[in-house]
């Protein structure tokens, strides 16, 4: 601004202030009696909503900068802070809800594509909440998992058409069929693909260690695998996406499985874009791209334009890993997901991962995240049924992802036909995420979706790993309880066992797709 | 089928399925063989895929899809044409094709060199990237199809347009360098403006560029027994990204 007297500057600032300057989402309430001006909030807030006012000699705040992450509230030593939704309300309008107004103001200011983080917050039916589980009464006894064995072990990979046993009458029969490579999991819960870069090294290390301790697996996501984590390879699924970041021979041979990422539930049909700000030295080394340059993943793999091309990449990866590990293909849940899944399995995938539209993301255009794809429950039921109808269900394991919130969701997913599930958002919640949804800024105040050393040190890998182990152990116990209640002693007896599910308040079409009866039937 | 001499293993690919054929190669690698001559190759896929080390391959015939995918270090010479996906995501090494290349040559490669004597198909050099001292190079002696160097993030593509079977075709197809955010594409002669991706322009080369081009051309000419001076008889132009962050300002936070 040119040299104007101060007062004129202020007037000009007001004149050119954007319409939405004061239409912010949150307000910071500071209890003046409790606040001791210690400035913890100032140091904790990476968005600079809190600041030290030298003139007034006290801590002040700017509500318009608050993104609602609650970091300051959580760490305030005197509990002086409360973060609230702003009570200011537009005139009620069922059609033009405030979110549309705010977005239009922003786009009119910038001409930008609306960018969003984490899973979709839109009000689309959550079928988990409309499915109820069964339990045994009288006719078959329920089982107490505290006293009796309860098997959660799961093997992911292609299963043979039939088993051939050698029996000679005297010795126990021996297996003649050669079994294809499998990923062995002690519990059917895996940590979902979240790339190093999108989340930081401390959390990648925590996931690797937790997966190893739990004897399950975590997925690297598409940003490669830092060499110091190769030692956790027995519990690591390495991902190959269209950008091929950090994909090389050693990487392909470092894990217990390889996953081709075709699509992501939060953003089906589009690629990814890790901004240069997040590419520090370690990320650069792992992705094998220069520091500070954008990491752009094209929408498709440019060597995959057909099912035949997918087959070609699946077998290229098998050749490169000498057929030692299963190859998974991850697709987003879209309208024709069942037919696509059939093609994927026929192309030679040993595992198919279906990611529903409520799945998380570090960054996605909001229009895509909130409007493209279908919920995982419907996709999973459709895929499992289609593969069964075609007699190829055993050729691939099915992993469900995108919107698993609790142990009951896991049980329902397995009853709908999943072999195992991925948890991503729940993984981040376990280490403190509050779903503020600004992962793409690189300023995550919880030290999760950031590579800024000042912020990422807020995640201690020992503590984070312990929390992840606790979460999965707790869920596994709950799964055992629910299985026992149904009179089952093995997760295998639940897989695709839709008789253990009933729908509540669902239409005939929904029940038909889910393949379950209505409650009461 | 195999005759192992003191240094070179000679394999006959006649009638062999790729799985068994490649397993034979891997077995010989495990035994310490480093030089191979593969005869009568006819569409076998994934030859030298995932190999790491200083191997030498001479391939007679037509290798199938994904020749040398994920390879690190092998030097491969093909006496004939190749199918699609040569050098897919390759890390290092050198592939010389005395013939045509297919589609998707050098997809996402981050090191080494691929020399093709004549034409290539679509989507060649997509998402090539460079890292530290690795600077992947693709040289095409003939003409290229659409989307050459799309999403290019690093490395060098040199397009000569000289040894082509397509006399009527332009030197490159549509969308040259679309979305490129690193690396450089050198073209012998000129590229019609409308063949370039959005926002790109071709410019004359500098003396420094000519030094780079000269080094590459001399090696290319030696490998394929061509006359380097004839290649230099025409001037070169270059296409560079207009930004290394082409999509940096596209978004607004919700």
C-alpha cells in the first residue's frame, strides 16, 4: 500500500476487506479469571490465532484464524480456553446452507478449487448404523473368549481352487497343493495407506512398530518407505501408485505384500498432489524427488488403460518380487465397483482393497470428496456377492476401507464379506487428530499431517505406537466378545455370514444390495 | 536349452512362456552369470524386470511388454523392435533398441538411458524424474506419438525425428510436455506450437544445452552406428516447464 496516514490505511483496509472476513467458523473463549498469560496457546497454535499483544501486555486472539483443532484448549494449563462454533447464524435456509455461502465467498475471492482434508463430513447414510448383529440364545451356546480360544488370525492372498491331500492311512494326511503367498495377520485390522510426506516420519515409525507388535500390517501409502523402516518389512505392505514415488526394486522386495493403488475412496478418479512445502530432506530421500518440488501423482497410471494393462503391472510386480508376496489392487468404491472388482481379480490380484467414499485423505477437492463414490457398506456387499456368483471369491481376499469407526463396524464389514479392514482416520484419531480437516496446509498442530520439525516432534513414536497397539488390542477384544456372543470361535466363520446381520429402517433395495433381512425376520 | 560359455549364457526363447524363461534367467543370475544372449525372443514379457546389477543382455527378436521394468543397472541391447513399457520405472541402466519403441517407454524412470533408433508410440517418458545425480535420458531417433513427456518431473528427452517410417506425421503428437514441472525436452528442428501442452513454449537452445545434447548424441550415434554430424546438421529447440509448481495456486481451503 502506498504511503497514507495511518487512519486512511485503516479505512482503506476496511473498504477492501473481503466480504467473508468476519464469517469465520469458530470462536475462542478465554476465561479471563483463569488465563495466566503463560502463552502456551501462542506457542501451540500453528495458525497464529493466539498472539502476545505487547501494548496490552497480555495474550489475545484472532477468531478468524482459528481452524477448530482444539490444540490450545487441550494444552491450556489452567483450562481457560474453550473453542466453540461461532454462534452467529445466517437466516435459516434448508437449501442454501452456510457452507455453500462461505465457499462461494471464498471462490469469488480467489477463483480457487475448494480443497478439503480428511473424510467427507456430508450427511450420507451410514449403513453400519442400520445393521444389527445377532447373538446366541438357548439353541447354540455363546462362547466366552476369556476362557476359550477365539481365532482372529487371517490370511490375505489367493486361495487354491481345491486342496489335494496325500493320505496313506497310517500317517496324518499331508498337503500336496502348493499354497500361494499369504499375508498373515493376527487380527483382521490393518493400518491404512497414509504416505510418508502426507504424515510424518514419527507416525510412519509408530505404525510400523505397532503393526509389528500386533502381528498385523500397515500400508506405506504412495510415498515410498524410508530405509530405516525396512526392518519392519514382514508387517509392511508397500504401495505403488501412479507417481511411482520411491518405487524401486528394493522397495518392492521390502514388504510382505505389494499394493497397486488405482483409486482412493475420498477422491475416486483423480490423482494426488503433495505440495512442495511438505517435501523436506527425509521425504525427498524416500520419494526420490528434489526437496521442495511438488509431488504430482497423475490421475491414472499411464501404463494402465485397461484390465489387460492392470494384469501386466500385477505380473511385472510379481516378476520383480519373484512371486514371493501377494499383490493387492486398491480401488475406490464407485458405481460399477462389483464388475470392476471382478475384472481386477481376473487380472490376477491376490487381494482387492475397496475404499469407500467416507475414507480419509490428506487433500482432495471438496466437490470430489463429498459427491463422488458410494459408501463402503454397499460396495463391499456388492463386490463379495459378485465374486461369489462368479465362483472367484476364493481367488482374492477382500479388504474393506473407508469409514470403519469401531470394532462393531469391523465385525459388520467381515459379515458383509470382508477378510480384513484398513483403519486410517481411526489411526490418526488414536494419536490425537481432532478432524479439523486442514491436513493439506502442512501446519497440523497435532504434529500429524506435517513435516515441520517444530510440529512433528509433538508426536513421540513410542507414545504413538503404544496408543495404536492399545486401540487395536481393544477392538480385537471387542471383536472376540461379539464373535463369542454369536457362538462363533473363529473370524473365518463370520466372513460373508450375512445371516448374522439384520437391517433396521432400510428399504427393500438397500436390504437386497446388502444381502440381509430386515430386523424381525 | 541353455548353453553357458565362460562368460555369456545363450538362451533360446523359442516356444517358451515368459514365466519359465525369466526364471531361467534369474537362476543363471543366482549362479553368477552376468552376460546373456537371448535368441528368438518373440513377445516374452518382463525380460530383465527387477534385476539389479551390472548385467549385459543382447536380445535378438522382439521382447514383450515391460522389458527391464524396475531394473537397476542392466545394459540391454535389442536387435529389433520392442513392445510397450520398456524401462518402466527403471532406476538405472542402459537400453539400446535398434528399431522401434512401443507406447509408454520409460514411464516414471528416474535414472539410466533408453535409446530408440526409430519411432515410438504414445505416452513416452511420462513422469520421468531426476534425483540427486540421477538424470534419466530418453533419445528417440524417429517421431513420437501423443503426450510425450507428460507430467515430466526431471531428466532429458531428446527427439530427433530423423529415422522415421511416418513421413507425413508431425515430429510429435498432441500434448507434448503437458503438466511438465521439471526436466527438459530437446527437439531437433522445430515443434509446431499447437502440438505443445498448455502454457508451454519452445525456445532456442543455449550453448550449455548444446553441450548436453552433444554428449548424448555422440553416445547415441556410437551405440547405434549412426553419423553424429548428420544429426548436428540441423538446429535444436527446447521445451522447459513454465513452473516447477504448475498447480501451486489452484486451490482455496474450505
